[in-house]
C-alpha cells in the first residue's frame, strides 16, 4: 500500500487534475493506492471568506458563495468534457454548502468554521473520484474519512485519536478486489458526530497518519516545487534541492515555517519508519526529496532558511516585580494552551518572558485578556521570524551587521531573528538572498 497526497496547488485547475490522473495511471500496482486530496486551488481561503461574510458582512455573502460555486461548477464542466463521469455527488455537496451558508447556525466560531470549511475537501475528493472512476480501468472507491478519523472536539485544531482510528482505517481501506481509494485530508469526526478540522494545511498530516495506520511502503506528497529545497523558492529563487533529509531536519524546518510539509506529518512517519517523498507534480519523473532516517550525518550540510510571517511578540512581566518566573511560566503557557496558540520562539529572563506567536485574530484577543489578568503585557505585531539552519560564519557576520532586531537567538546549528517587516525588506532579506 502507498499513500499519495495532492494538495490545493496540484488540483488548482482541470489540467492539474488531468496531470494528477496521469501520475496515478503510471503507478505500478496502482490498485494498492490511497489518494488523499485537499480542497482545490485556493478554495479553503474562499470558504473562510464566505464564512466571514455570513457571520459579519451579509452583503458580501452572495459574491463569496458565487466564487466558490463558479469555480467548482467550471471544474465539473471541464472534467465532464473528458468522458461520462458522474459528478452529481460533488454538485449535491455544493448545493448543501449554499443552503448551510444562507442559514448558518452559530454554535461558536470554531465549531461553525468546521461545519463550513470541510466542504472544500468533500467537493474536491468527489470530483477527483468521479474523474478517476471514469478514466482508469481499476475501480475507484470514495471514502468519507470522517468514518475513519475520530478526533477530540477541539474545533479548528482537532487531534486524531489514533487508537480508535487505526483499526477503522485498516477496515475502510482494505478491499478484496483491486481498488484505488480517494479520500479527504484535513477533516475528521468529533465525539458528537460533528465534523472537525486538523488545522490549516493539515492534509499532509492526514496522509501521514493514514500511511502509518496502513503500514504503507511510502507516503508521497505531490507539490508545485521540485522537492524540499533549502528555502522557499517563491522568496529565494536560487534555493537548492535537498535530495535526502533526516526526519529531524525536516521537522525543524517545518516547525520554523517551511510550508512545504506540515510539521505534524513527520512524527507518525518517523515512528513507523515510513519514508516521506516530496515530489514535483509537474515533473513526475523527477525523484524530488526523500525524508527518512539517515544514519550518517552529512559533515557539511547546506544552509537552510525558513520564514514565519505574521508574528506577534508578547512581552510578559509581573505586575509587582516580585515574581519567581518558574512559578508563573506554567500559568502563561497554560493560557496559551487553552487558547490553542502555538509559540514559535521563547526568551526568558528573571522578570520577563518574550514569546513570538502566530497572529490568530480569533484566538489571540481572548488569550491576551487572560494574560493581562496576571502580567503586564507589551505587544508588537507585523513581525517575521527568520530561522537559519547550518549557517556559515560569513552569513552570521553579515546578519550581525544589520541593526534592528527584536529577538536574536543562536545555537551551534541555528540562528533565529525576530524582525520588523521594514527591517526584513531593507536588511535581512537582501543579505539572505545573497547567501543562498
Ligand atoms: N523549503 C521549501 N522547499 C520547497 N517549497 C517550500 C519551502 N518552504 C516553503 N515552500 C513553499 O511551499 C509551497 C508548497 O506547499 P503548499 O502550497 O502548502 O502545497 P499544497 O497546497 O499543494 O499542499 C511551495 O509552493 C513553496 O512556495
Ligand atoms: N485545504 C486545507 C488543508 C490543506 O492541507 O491544504 P493544502 O494541501 O492545499 O495545503 C488548507 O488549505 O489549509
């Protein structure tokens, strides 16, 4: 068994879906394949906009819904031109979504988000399954992953219960006869039977979990880049391909903001010793990158850069200067945990704690109110966190000559800078661009 994951970029238009079908067609033993798909193109963002309109700007709702409907109808029309595929189930989901958005219940933002946004994955997987069914000689079976992945009820950031889900996965993805399975990434079923989501870009994580549950030979994520590169090629056009990486290296980069793979995808694969291949969907003959257990350490690894945009720096200090930080650290992190906020950088002194967090507009404000009950809280937004792994002495010196960072941290392998956008644009970015 193998698992292939196709994300939004690799399903962004009809030609991309055709290219995906060609990739599947050439897989030897394709009938032993589980295909995990995300919402097509930028549909998750479009669904978030529609939800926002339904909740806060009803005058913009029709336009937002129209964008989603037009995109999917046009996809169905173009895919239908290639044969006799039956897209009625996909169109039914689209109709259900339109009804839901016009009569939206309000059980709280996170839960209503998880009612609306999964339609992207549901419609996408139904279109893909219908197309493959029509195009391939092997039978194709659509699986609703909510019958398999059981999660907790932390809406928008749910965790899959592996003990319950693993046997369900083995059951759902086994077949007496040859069969290709098509299912959704990113979504699961919560304890009350409601739909949950696993966090943005969570489809890589879904594919990795399925790979581990099914003891797959490998998991491949098909991307719009040649593989795992030393930096994001959208920012650093000279970034080089890393043909092989150890899981630990990949997890460090992913956690630091390298969006090529979801950070949670690495652990289940490492635990099960399953390789993760990152391959280019527009050059399917290229091998891309293999993430696996590398016994030998490369003596001279390439410098790698990861960037996290949209950071907020919180500086916490005690209200009465009397605190022993150890006692209150747990309280501060407890509040962040309660609000599902992830900390990307931590710096502590005797009477201050500085934290760099993703600026989540729904989770941060209540967390801030709770923190302000206990601490003085200073707040800086619009920041970037730069992580440089395996820096060279020359790059370290060049960065040290740039004025104006909010936090700098250094270990033997890693340099991190938290900087303002203006300093990034004028100093850090040009220096890094030259170095990579
Ligand atoms: N180190 C890196 N190597 C390759 N791509 C990277 C890296 N860091 C960030 N990226 C970005 O990740 C993108 C692919 O991820 P994503 O858009 O989430 O794919 P998908 O939606 O298809 O799953 C690339 O287009 C690239 O801009
Ligand atoms: N569609 C979801 C889940 C996902 O992982 O998408 P992608 O594979 O396109 O990053 C999102 O955009 O967050």
